């Protein structure tokens, strides 16, 4: 048996098909965007009753007495008196930055554990700049939780109710109660250098560390680039329970 369909019926079916397709497309466009959940990675959180300024890695961190450095030269020494804050030559003399360096005449300040390995040891740009990059110092408790230099962290000031992205950029303090100059400034504390913390209480700092969050050891020269990379990881920045 042959079944014939009149042209008017074919036309009607065609328009119904187009209408249904358009309706489905419109409904798809009206759907709410999918909410991205925080990074599914366990964070280790640590609170600090107080924190001091770390200027290590900044090109103008230390220098001769005639230079306006960010910190006093004696703060570049550890408890035993050994110089750990800047480079020395084979004769034990400070290596001075040249005309092509970021801060000619200043010493080459270093920090530990996280470097731009494409740069030479004597290049000031090899080290994390404390005046530009938000960084924390790796303490023993965080280290025991698997945190390593270069890992991302989120830092919150309970006093100023500000939250910023940072990396673990230095070592050498088992308590970990230090933050870069840039970090503390962006958290809202009125510090200008490593000398200006006297009388300026820096307390109520909460650090949320994310282990293995920077497996490629991406190095940052600008804080804006660090912020972009951290936002892409969708790290947990909700500190509403910290107040």
C-alpha cells in the first residue's frame, strides 16, 4: 500500500521541526551557568597570632650603609650570626648589583626553596621579589603537612577583613610567622619596609595552604600573573568562619 502525504502536511511538519529546534536552543541559553566548586584539594590552614615583615628577595632589600635599603643589614643574619639574606663572593664579601641589575649598588638578596631556575645564581631576578609578590614563609607545621616552596596559598587578615592569593616563597623560619612586604601591604597593614613594623601590630593572619598546587613550579615576576594562576585553580577563599 502506498501512503501519500499532501504538500501542506509536509510544510506543516517542517515548520513544527524548526519551531521545536528554536525553542530548545532558547531554553538552553536561559539555563544558569554551572557553578564551579572550590578546588577539590585538601587545604591545610594555620593561624598566626603575629607576623613580621620579610623583605628577602627584593632587589633593594639590603645594601651598604649609604643605601636606603628596605631592612637593616643585621636582619640578614641568622641566630648564629651567619649571613643568609644576601650573596657573598668567595672572599666572604657582599656581591654588589651592577648597572644592568634591578637595583645597582645594593646586595643581591636571596630567599630559599623557590627560584627562577632559568636565571643565574648571581642574577637578582632569580629570587622571589618580596616587594612585588605575596609570599609566606614555610614553617615546620606546614612542611609536615606536605607543603613545599612554590605551593599556592590564600591569606586572610581577620583585622582588615582582606583576602589575597600568595605562594610559599621563602624558608628559614620554623614558626613560619613571616610574610613578604607585598603580602602584608595588600592585606591592609601600613608597613613600608622591614624597619617600619615597630608599633604596628600585625596579627590575626590566617593562611590556607594547598599542597601540590604548583607542580610545574611556575615562577612569578608580577603579582597580577600569580593572581590569574590562582584564580584558575578556584582555590577556597571563604573565610567567613574565621571571624
